[in-house]
């Protein structure tokens, strides 16, 4: 099918003329080939010698070396690899049988192609860059049937001394002098084919690059019309079918599985041969139409490109592919990268390529050629060169050339056009033009100026422009369409820029209410590609809500997967603000936004029952539940007190493996307006967690147990919870007791005072039960303060007694003039705290009323004080004297008894003093006698062994005597008196030590009922004097 279209014309190439060409370009009938920009071509740089031997023809079917004479032209040495230089041009002179090699600096080196006789002309020249080889063909003009001379020149040795190229002799060739019209060699040099003007195609196999290699030949095809094109190809490998940036030929087959194909064209047919297997070549007729010479080639995708007068056709091994109708006679077709180069001549016909062979009338039937001298260059007075980009449907360059002969070749990244005009019989006036492709940026600028943005995008994509730059083209295209009020088309382009163009640039253009649909599409794309921010999510959701597109809103919010396209918090916020509470609620529940879910239920919807149920059964940890109950508990209590209280109870008493129920302390402030619910909450928690209230122990002093002292952090926290719960319950029950007390006090005869009394009694029992709970080490000071504030006397007195604060307990009753209770407690506690008698005495005599009422209790009280020795008489008199209500006669008997007792004690002390004085005097006499009177030792027995005493003997002043043998060597004192002496020494040492223990003395002095007795005791022990030897007068 032919695609008929009008190609857009552009000027994507810069035409420049190459000045000061070498003289070789002026030679007529030049054959031109090149390395086609292939890397790795190596050219010999050594100066060549002149050959000396005549040529010889090799045997048929073998490769032979040739040594033929001819001129050689050399220049100075140059750098010789295409990796460094970028390729070479090869110019073949038909008339001189010389090959000129031109480098990028247009330096020329030449070598001769030897010819055995003058009519043997160089007719074909082709470079095989993949094999680093050059193929030349010489043919004879005479009618003598001789095969063409085919030589293979390895370029890395072409200038080596005495080098002989590989000679190939064809086994099959036309008997009549039909020349070679075309040939091709596989890049591996393993296959080669030659086509002749009589329709004969000879296929050869074997390595052309080896001397004496075995070359097999066969006739592949015989036609009745000239062969106009031969081209080997292999289907390209995966991923490289479009890699034509350097115009490279298809590589050799990578394996036996890749077929080798030979495209063949005649003037009336197009065929393809599968030459993979040497025994069976498969022929496929692709078309019943052929082409002229120079009108076909294979591209990098392995396709055959054929130029006919009406169109350009593309063929694959399966048949004819797309074709493009480009009318006009085409006298030459070449390739450059992805471009198709055509030369058109309005005056030419389809057989113009064969005029040199058959004359102006062209081939007719079995005509014999009139000449074997080719015209390798296109001859026409007026030629048009067009560079076509078939992929993008455009003409990249178009230029007219007025000349006699034109040749086109590509090399060094450009297209070269050789234009020759006759100047003399032996020389031509030659001009060489270079068409250099403009940069992609320059091409795009041309397209921008014409607003051809789709073509610019296609061109940039084909050249593998980076995506950011392509996005910039889309942005320009979108801006252009936007300026033309094509908002749909503009948005289509802007969508292609997502990820590269700042979203705000596009968003600002579509914020108008009439363009929200476009803005929505753009924002959705941002989210799909994961490039949206919270602001984008907000804007998109606002678009949905303003468009009232609930379906798209729901679809957006309900998208699945783990890679969300939006920020959940932002989506919830926008839905709430827009009134889509159900959508926000669904999002919050789906993504476990527990706090937001509860906030919506409670504050937006007012569904408190659902909120309580969610708090009860929600899948969140204990800390989150505590947080939410603390935040919303008060409002829930206001509306649903019973359900909420039970929720708090369940939260604090729920037992789960490896977890501890949360502390009730954070919830206390929630119940500030619901004291009864708080009491229910705390009592239930206390009962379930600590079994408090069910089994009460006997009243005792609250104190920590030994186990509590060793409790770990978790147990310490539990004890702290119990203390807070206990104290809070105590405060609540005291407030309750105070409330009922006020009701009972203010009750009128008509009011129901019985209920108040019962309530007061119940509250008192609860308070006392708490105070008597020995399992809680509560704060006594706080408990006392609470009881005292509400004047709960029962609790106050129990607290005094629990701490054994008897004096404070007595003072409590004394302040209330409760003498009976004071006296009862005195009988009960007097033995534990004797000072209570003194306190009671002071209280009774402090008031005339009290003294008159309880005068009978005064004498027994004084008797106990006297018996226990609590107060000396003087202090009793002082107590009475402080109050004017008591008479001395009340204590007359007490004073008389006390004086008699003291007098008797004084007499006894005096007798004891006399006894101590007599003993002391006797001791002084003994000391004086020992110091002044000689002592006669008259002991006759050893005090140790009780045997008669003999010398040596040892005598002590204590009048004990011992055998020296009965005493140890270190003994220096009497063994019998040693124990008593040590006791005395120990007493002295203890007295010396006590002399420095002032704090102990002061403490004992403070605790003693009679301080003077302590001082006298210390004096008697010599504590206040230095202890040492006694001087006896």
C-alpha cells in the first residue's frame, strides 16, 4: 500500500563547499567508496615499494597473490585508524587504475591496481569496513572472454613492502563480454556475489581474506535482464534494529541460527535468497518490479530500500512493506544514518542507469553491451538532491546541482557531493560540497518557529533526547495550544510533563472554575505518579467537591494497594471541611487514624454510641486508648455516663498476656463533674485489680511490707496507683459524709432526715474502711488533713491512735472538753505513755468546772503520778500554781507523802555515802602502807601448784608467790589477781571513752525524768575529771 502525502520541507543541513581540493578529485569517471564511519578500520602507514613482477592469473576457484606493476603515489606519514581520524574516502581512477585514499584532512595517499594490459580498466571499488578490506574489480574491454580481475586488499597491509593482495578468479562468468553490474561481499568475507549485465548471479563461499583459501562458487540465479542490485544482510539482533546513528551495516550473523540473506534486483524483479545453507539456497520473489542501477540499498534494519519513479519501497524477507509515494525519476539512492538520499533528474527515465552499457535506447532483449567502460557518476545537466526522513515524513534538505556528473557519498558524519563539469579531455572541473547535519537543538528551533511541536517531539524522541528536554517540548506545545484556547489539547501535553515541569506552572493556568475538569486530570496524574504533595491533594479534593463529583472522590479515596497516591491526613481534613464526613470517617477507619475517627464521630456527626463502641473494640494499643479516653471522656460522660464509666472500668481492669492494665490516674480529671461515677469507677477498679473492699483486715497501722520494699518498677507503679485511688476515694467519701452531715444538720421536721443519717453512716463506714486498709501505704498527713478539714472526728482520732500519737489524741478530746473520754483513754493508754497522767492533771486543774466535776479523780491521779515517779512535788505545785482554780489543800496529802519519801531516801543515801567513805579510807591506808612500809614475803607454798616454794621464786605485792617455772616468760602480773585487775582497767577505759561522747550524755540527759541524777552519775564515774594515779597523802 502506497502512502501518499506531501512532505514538509526543512533545511536541516548546512551546505558548504570544500576549498582547495586535491587534484585527484578532478580525474574523470571516479569510483568513490568510504568506510561509512565504521570504527576500527586500520590503514597501513609504511611507504610502499614499487612492484617489479608482472601479474599472473590464478587458478580457477582459488585465491592467489598478484604482483603487478603500476604507479604508486605516496605522501608523508599520517595517523591511520578511523578511531582517531573518523574514516577514509577511497577514490578509484578508471583511466589510471589507481586508488587514492583520502583522510579527513584531505591528505591523499595512492596505490596502483595492477592491470595485465591496457584495456583492463578498474570498474568497481567497494570498502568492507567490518573486515578492514577493500575490493577492486578490473574488467577487460576487448571481446576476448576473460574473467574480471577481483582483488581483496587488507587495508592494514595495503602499503606494506612487497604485499600482494588476494586474487579471486571467477569460475562462472558470461562468455560474451557482459560486464559486472553490481556485487556485494558479506561483512565476514565468507560470502560474496557478483551480478552481470546478462542477468547472471554468481555466489561464492570461502574466506576472501586468505591466500590459497578454498573458494566455492555456483550460479545462484540467471535472469533475462541485467542485475541492478545485490546486497547481503542478516536480520538485526534484538534491541539494535533501530541503531542507525552511524549508518553501520548489519553485523555478521552472531550464530548459525541467524540467516544470511541476499537481496537481488533486476530491472524487472526483486528477489531475496536465503544463503545460510550452502546446499540449498532458498529464493523468494518479493516483487515483479525491479529497479535501475544505483537505486537500492539495505538499511540497518535489514530492509531493502528500492527507489522507483513513483515511490520508495521497503522490502523485508517476508515481502514488500511500507512504501512512500515520492514521484519523479530517481537516478541515485543512498543512505545516511536514518535518511534516504535521492538524486532526481526530470529528464531521466527508469533505464538511465544502464545508458553507459547499452546506449541511449537501453537494453532490448538479448542485446550485447556497446561498451564496457562504466560511467560510475550520475550524468545529467540538472540534478536535485533530497535528503528524506521517512520516519518523520519530511525533507531534511533539498538542493539543485547543475553539472555533468554527480556522485554522493557519506563519511565523517556528513554527506559529500562530488560535482564534475568537463574542463578538458583529461580533466574535470570538480566541486566538493559537504552537507553537515544541524544539531538537534537547531532543528528544534526551526520547528518551534513553525509551531510544529508534534514533529519536534517525534524528532527528539527518535534521537533519544533526555526525558526532561522532551518534557520541555511538551510544555511549549501545551503553551501554544493554551494560547489558541485549545484547553483539552493543552492539558494532554501538560500531562506529559509531569515529573519534569513544576506543577504550579500548570496549576495556575487552570484554576479558573470553568477549567476544573482539566485541573482535576492533571492533579490525578500527579498522584498516580507519586509526585503529589499535601497541597496537591487538598486542591484535588477541593476540585472533586466543587464539581460535586462524589463518584470520582470515592474512587480516589478507595484506591487499594500500599502505595497511596495521596496524603491521608490532608484528604481527611479536606473532606471534613467540605462536609463529606462519611468519606473522612471511612478514610480514618481504613488507615487507623483512630484519633481523627473519634473526633469525627463525636464532634462532626455526634454519634457517641459508635464512638464508645469503637473505643471498646478498636485495634489500638493501651496508650492510645488512654489518650483518647482522656481527650473525649468528659464529653462522653456528659451524654452517656453509665456506658462511659463501664468503658473506663473495662479499660483499667482488662488483663491481657504480657501487659499491665493502664493506670487509672490519668482518668481522674475526666470525672470532675461526675463524682458518683468516679466513685463507681475507682471502687470497681480497686476491687477487681487489688481485691480491695471484699475482705477487710483488722484495723492496723498503715505501713509498707517487706515485699513492698523490694518491689520492682512495675510494682512501684501499682503501689502508686493504689495510693492515688485510695486517697481519691477517701476524699470523695468524706465529701459525701460532709454532704449528708449538712443535710442532717439543716433538716426540718418535715424533711426526711432519716435518709441523711443513713447516708452519713454509710459514708462514715466507707471512710473508716479505707483508713483501716492495711494493704495501702497511704500518706498519713494527707489523710489526716482531709479528715480534719471536714471534722470527721472518728477518722481523726483513729489516725492519732494508729500512729500512737497519744498526747495529740488526748489534746483532741481535751479541746472538746470530753473529760470522760480522756479518763477512759488514760486508763487504757496510761501504762503505754505515763506522760499522759501529767497531761491529764494539767487539764483537770485548768478549769474550775472540770475540777469541780471530776474532783474525785484527782487523788487517784496524783497517787499514780507519785507511784510512777512522773513528777516531783515541786513540779506538781507549779502546775497547780499556773491555774487559780486549784487549792493547795487538794495536794496536801500528796505533798506530805512525797516529803516523807524523799527524806527516807536522803537518809538512805547518807548511809551509803558513809559506807563508801569508810571503804575509800581503808584503800588509802593500804596504798600508803605499800608505799612506805617494807613487805616481808613469808609464803611457803606456790600459789599456782601448791607445792613447797623453792628458788627461784617470784613474789607479787598482792602477797602471792610462785615458782618461776610456774609462770610464763611474759607474765608480769599475778595470775590470780589478773582477772580482777583487768575488770578495773576496763571500767577505767570505758569511763575515759565516755568522757568524749558528749552527744550520748546530752541525749541521756534529755530523756531522763531527773537530769540532776544523770549529772551526778557521770560525776561519780569520774567522767568529767582526768583519770590517773591517785596521790595518797
